[in-house]
């Protein structure tokens, strides 16, 4: 409501100025028949008033944070009352300096002093009532519009979450993934029974984590790291010594929050698009920079990547657009591919 294009602001102010002028004439004179000697002046005055009131409300809505986030109304009654009082004082200021100062300078010959005094009193009373109504209407419309937008964002998040889950499950239960996992397992059974048992346990834990996080918006970084360590164990069995992982996390970051499966998608993205071989080992680094998680891999692009839907990074970006004002940073360089994702303090 507060960021409408200029054309709609002009149209909105024009319509209200005509209605206001006619209504004031009826209240003041008891008839819809208007005193045409004042028509132009009152229309110009009303138009300027509504345009300036509109901009004043836009500033107050931003200054006092008169908005909702993620289907939760965060507006305190104290903020609304204070904003309403300031808005009424602002409207009185406009009434005096936009209308009555030029009125005395330019319109004195049209009416008698009695008529002027009567109009001034009526205008102030009417202006006070109208300012409260105007503020209430814009605030209600603003909140209604944002609730509607928040609902759409919630639906968008749900779609993004579902797509992320499908992407992760696809990576894990695809014939290609299962073939490589079973092939690695069959080799381990003959050579290292203990590692084979651990492999089966980690594979089960991978599926369990994905299933348990299907309805969760955020999880702790500690839980996500425990999952990704097991997931990397499976990948290292598959790629042997050609996949290297380095994890360095500050202790205070463990309790911060992250959308589940974010790390899995970033690791999968690195493997899909880069060579992993004895000659060119792939190194994936996971570390923190204050309240940001960084995933970095050396860049050695495949000529032909593994099959991908291309929605992994997009899902992470979309989920953060709903969950936080902070943005995901994707930084490709000549030697590295770097992804920086915010770590959140609470479920905002």
C-alpha cells in the first residue's frame, strides 16, 4: 500500500479530494450544492492534503514498522497509537500551512471573516475525524495486503521445501546412487566388515534424517553437521581418496539455525559439476565466518555434469527469501565455487 506507483498515488489523491470536497460542503452548508467560488481552491487544497497525507503515512508505516511478517502480526498497540497521534498532528500541520495560510493571503475577498472562522472550526473538527479514519483505513488495508502476501510466501516456501526434499530423495534413491552405494557395500563386505556395517548404518541415518526433517523449517547447525558427516562418509567410500572434506565450525555457531538439507544440496552440487578423480581430487570445505556458513570447493568443471534438475541452489535461495532478510551469496571464481548461507538466530 505504501509503495504504489506515482500514477496510482495521483489517482488515489484525486478521487479522495473530490469526495472530501463534496462531503465537506454538505456538512458545512447542509446541501450538496457547492459554493463554486471556492471549488478550485478546495479541490487543490484537498488534492495536496491527500497526496501529502499518503506520503506521510508511508513514512510512518516504515518508521514504526506497521507491517506483518510470515503471517504473524508484529504491530504493537503502542506503536499504532503513537503513529496515529503523530499522523493527526501531521494532518493539522498540513491543514494550517497548506490550506489556511494561502487562504488568508489569496482568498480573503471571497468570504466574510465569520464564514472563514466557521469554515476553519469545521475544517479542523472534520480533519481530525477524517485523519483517524484515513489512518485506520490505510493501516487495515496495509495489514490485509501483507497478510495476503505472507500467505503466498508461505505457500512458496512450502513448494520450495517440497522440491528440496524431492531433490535430496532423488539424489539418494536414484538407480545411480543406489548402484554406487550397493557396489561400494559389496566391496566392503569382503574386505572390511566393520566398515560395511558402518556404511549400512550411515545410509539408514541419511534416509531417516531426510524423513524426519520433512515438516521442519529450520534445524540447528549441529544437527545438520552430524547428518552431513555421515553423508560425506558414504560419498568417501564411493570416491575413495579422491574426495576430501574439511569441516571447521566455531563452537558458538552450533546452536544457530539453518534450513534442513542445505548442506546436502551444496555438497551434491559440488560433486555433480566437478571432476572427482585420483589426478584431480575434489576438496569441499565447510566453515563458519561469524554468523555465516561457507561451503567452498576447488573448481574443476566436468565437461558433462551428472544429471541434475538444477533446482538445488534455487531452493536454498528461495527458502532464505522467506525466512530472512539476509541473502544467500553464490560466488564463483577462477579457482573456487563458494556458497555463503546465513545462520539464523531464531525462527523469524
